[in-house]
């Protein structure tokens, strides 16, 4: 029996854990890893190579499902308060079912900031931030 894929989310995003780079980056690059910081306005941001990245409202906006509907006020969520389905693949299935989504292509959220990392760090294999995200994704999905 074949499965029908009537609705496909072509721009789904995962929410990586806050300790992503602490746990998965090659130890020789640990000092240069991306870090979560609180900026001068009290907002969570990502610091990469000394550059503050992300929305000035804070990276909590990455997981603030419900802003468009007025359920959540923009700029009020902390990243870890993002919708559980953003972090947990099992919870995501429940969310997809509720939204009538049959399949999804998933992209990183924090990993999208990897482009701000200096080239020598990106070109070093296991130390590259994108490889870190891939290693976490594989480990998370393996736990299935």
C-alpha cells in the first residue's frame, strides 16, 4: 500500500538544544564555538567569533509558534520555551498531525547562523558548526 503525501511542509525547522556546540564540537575548537549569551537588552542571542547574531528580539523568536495568531507576544519567549515539537521528533509528529501535514523537510534554526563562522573553522571537518548540527540530528533521530 502506498502512502499519500497530500501536504508537505517544505520549510520546517528544528530547534537545536542549547548545549549543541558544547556537546558535539571537536574539543580543539571548543574555545571558538558558538555560544548563547544575554545581550545588553536582556535578550538571548548567539555569539559567534565575537559577533552577536539573531533577531534583536532574541533567539526565542525562532520557536515562537503562535505569534501570528496572537497567542504569543513577539519577543517574549525564551529559546528553551519553544514548542516541544521543534526539539522532539516524536512531539513534532503530533504537531504535524494536528496541522494536517503528511511530511516535512527539516532545516536547522541555530545552524543557519553557521555562515557567520570564519572559513578556517568551517573547513576543518568535525569542528565545523554544520557538522555539529548534523551529528546532533543523526543522534536524535537514531534514538527514534
